[in-house]
C-alpha cells in the first residue's frame, strides 16, 4: 500500500492587504491560491461590518456595507495598525481597534483555509509593508494571535513578490530586480539580486498611506466636492461631517470606478462620465450628481504621488551604490500597478523593462507561501507512544547535494534509539543509497545515535525532488510515525528565498535623565559618511547610538555594556535607570519614532546599585523583525526580561485628536524652511561664500535644499497635511515628513552657525 507523504512545513501565507487580502499555499512545487469560502473569489475584501444584533461580517458583505451604512462598517484599517485609533460601530456600540479588526479578517481567512483543505492551521506567514516598523509588526503579530494562530512569521511584501519570481527563475537568471509594489494603501520598493543560488536583499524603502485609495480621495476632494458645494451652496459639506458620511462613501466608490476605467491598460478612454441619482436629499428635493472626469485630470492627481514613489526607487539604488542602468527589470506588484498611466510613467522615468507575468494582485501571497514552505512547524502534537521526526534542511535552491539534519523523538525523553536505522526511498519506491559517515561507502541504511539524531547528504538532480523516510527499530521492523509528523524530504530547484532583513534602524537614546553611560559610544557613531561636520554635529547634539541598521540580516543578536552614572538606591522609586529606543533613519533621535522604554527603579532591585556599575543590555531581533530586550545587572545578578514598555504611538495622540496642532507644526516648519531656502537661492551670497572660502563649510545647506526641491517634498507634505484634516490615517506620514524636514533644517542651521553665518530662524 502506498504510504501517505507528509510535509512539516507551514506552507500557508496571507497577504494582509489594505483593500483586499489573499491566501496562498505552497505544495512543494508551486503556489496555489486559496479561494474565499463564501464567494469563491481569489481575494477577500479587507472590511468588517457589525449589524445591529452584534453579528460580525467580513469580506464582500462588509465591503458592500461600507457603502450602504458606513457608520457600521469599515475598511482600510490596516493603515492604522499600531495606532490607538478605534472604530465605533454605531448600531451595536461596539468599539474595535485596528488589531481587533484585522483579527476578525484573519479569522475569516483561516476559515477559508479550512473550507478548502480541511486543515485547522495554527502557524502562518503574514506579509507586512517594506516600510513596516516595530510597532506595526507587533500589532500584526497581536492580530494573528487574537485570530487563534500560535506561531506567526512576517515577511516584507516586495520581498515576498521577489520570491515568487525566484521560483520561476533558472540558475543562470542572475541580475538586479527592482520590486515596485503600489497597492491600495501603501507603497513599497525593494532591490534584490538574483545571484544564481538565492535572492539577496539589497535595500528596501516605502511609504505609509500612499496607494490607490489616495488617488480616489483626491478625485473626491479636488473635483467632486467643489462641484457639489458650488451646485448646492453647502458650506458644511466636508468629509468629517457625519451627516454626509454615506455620501462621501458613495463618491469615493465612484471615484475608484472612474480611476479604473480611465487607467485601464486595454482601452483608450479619454473621459469618464458618472451619474449618481439622488445623491443628496434636501427637504423634499433630491440632488443628482453628474460629472465628466478626464484622463488628464487623473494624471494630474496621480503625478505628485508617483513622484514620491520614484524618490524611494532612487533611494534604494543610492543605498546599494547602483544606478538604474544596473537594474535588469522592474517587477510590478499591487492593484495600482495595473494602471496604464502608472506603467507609462515608470517607462518614462526609468526606461527599464516592466515584468508582470505573475498576477500583481496575488504575487505577494504566492511568494509568501513559498517562504512558508521553507519553515518547519514548531508544534507537532503526537499521540501516546508514537514517534515523530524533526528535519532541518534547505528546501529550495540550485544545489546538487543537500545536507539534512534530523532527529527522531518519542514522548519518553529517555527512550534509547540504539540499533535504530534510517532508510531513504525515491518517489517511485526505489532505495536511495546514502553515504556512511564512518566508512564513506554507499549504504542502504544509516544508524541513528542513541538520542535519535542523524545526518545525511542527498543528491538532488531533478527540478523537484521528493524522498520518503523509513525508520527501522533494532528488530528491523518499520517504525510507525505519528500522523502529525513529517515523513518526507522535498527539494525544489529554484532561487532560495535567502535571509530576511531588518526593516527599520533601531537606536538607543541616552540623556542625563537616563542615569546611564555608554563608554564606547564613540565607536557606535556610524553615519556612513566621512564628513567631519556631520560627525561633529552628531556628537554635539545627539545621544542616540545605533543598535541595528536597516537592511541588516536577521535574526540577529547584539550586546551592549553600559555603566550607571549615579547610585541607584534600593526602595527609592525616584531613583532609576532608563533605556529609550527609537526607530527610524534620521540623525537626531527626537525626530525618529519612540519605540519604547525600559525603566528600572530602586523598587525593582534587591540591593543598592553603586555608581559605575556594569549594565548588560541584550537585544534579539527574530526573522519577523520582532524585537526582544533583556537587561542583566552582574553586580546584583538580576535579570529583567519583561520590563520593556512599547510606546504605541502615544506621543502622536495630540496630533491625531487635534488637527490644529498638526497644522501649526506644519506652518512653523515651513516658515523655517522658506527662510533657509531663500538663503540658498541667493546667488550673490553664494558667489561671495565661494570667494571667501566659507562655501565649503556650508555646502551641505545647499545640497539639502536642492534635494528637498528636486524630490518635491514640500508639495507632497502639503497634500498629506491637507488630507489629515479629514483622515487620521494621514497624520503619521505627515509627521514623518515634518520630522524629516525638521531634522534636515536643524542640520542646516548647525552648519550655518559653525561657519558664523547669521540667519534668523
């Protein structure tokens, strides 16, 4: 009788999207889409609806409810992951945070997996944007756990797409690929290198709150809304007015239809006419909305957003010391890349071949499932007296021989595997001869050690290789493995997914209040530049020390030794040491985002801690970009494992809940920028500085202003801040750009000061 072949890899992955989510499964050879259990579609709309009875609905029904009753249904909550922004379902008065909404979506996706495969899976791979930071990845993991998953692995979306194309690649397919991923709500770009064996990640970048939904809202804000206000003289017609919530939902939906029609790749439509009957009821009369949107109008809407995506593309090239000419092809990912306007813009900007042979809507889920097919499950539940097998080996690549490390184990930990042996057979039942490590000769079976361990090397000559594992006891009888245990080895000839990389730089910030000194801090300052002024700038005004850099291969571990700068008295709650951690790429810590803190007070220690006591800080970052901190105090022999407190964007509350604060910060920084910009544009002063030798000292000022203008950052910032008036999702990216500007302008001010150039800012 043919034995059932079982794998022990996770295999399933979810692309948790802003607009739609997709599930895929890797079967060892290819990735298959898991269809929605109720609609049979390849995707599930990322929407949640709660009716008046408190029943939760997810997917297509919920998406339709967003149009009909937007106060009881919501979508696009992925963009708020990690933020303390709840949605109140009006009829049921149920309040849910983004993590809870995502959990309901994940529960429904899990149901689709069970419906199609009859598997109640507990381990999963989930995709996150390339720009995802530690707070967002933490929120995604929490959502998965709320949905019932025991183990969660995260992978960057554009990297997942590269893996999907790597499965199709041949060994000789080498080169640099740019993954351009523009979806419904986020933009990501990754630069990868196919090196003949694996996909090497070179650089990633991205943008929160940049995608198709922004195009839709800009159409509504710039074209539809002004016409309605003019037609009806409605001075209160705004997105934040609850009386018009349903009206704006309908308008956004129509804007999306117009966008798709005008930018479709298979038509030459120049204008799109839309008509909405009875859009607004005014007394006993109704208002019909009619509008003709031109393709030129849509191009004007998309242009500033596409410019920002191009900035990120050039950024990853610069980080990798490459030019666009080094890129073999640009791989298109995400629903927005179906737009002919976008594709034409990419061709004009970069003049590189565009690749979209795999469906841009499903490629991320497919690639993530291939990655899932390389990860062994953590949980094997075995019945009593049954044996199980653990395997560790590379499952995808272009190798001709692979090493396999394995272990047979029993519930009885003291069980002896003396005289047990292992045999490998091919897919047709033929015996595969294994090299005996003792004699070097080929043999049909090799012995296990007393603990059940074994190591073997197999020849893998086919494009797909499958082997069955047989275990025999001391009597030569075949050992029955538990039905939940793997019993086979699989190897696919394709580009290996390679190692994951860190998505955000992590820094440790110490101020006078920290009561800590990092004595080797001089060595930690690494700004990737030889500019003495920049280094001096960092030393003077920065107490932030890099722990891990964006793009580092993970998993990784770091240890830092610090010393106390004062006595910490036992029992004194006002006496403490404090570690503050930030993520982001800006020079000054206070312009990056606070990740969280560790505070250890006198109430936490078992004895007085003398001044200059050694403090050991251990940082571990796993393959999913999840960060774990541990503090050990050798003098007290005390460890603190769970003392880290995540920030959860609490310092943004004043801007999320008060638009005036955001607008005031924007106006203040723009005022400062305008003064420095006007200074940089003064050609007479520039000529004078060149003559008297001052220019070299302040050249960085001119370069900074030139870069800001070239990237059109001010125009885009104005768009974001304007959108934040009605859309809280736009607050965080607005603040990111404001902090970036503030950081650059402070740097300019520093250079002007040390060069004795007076400028009132």
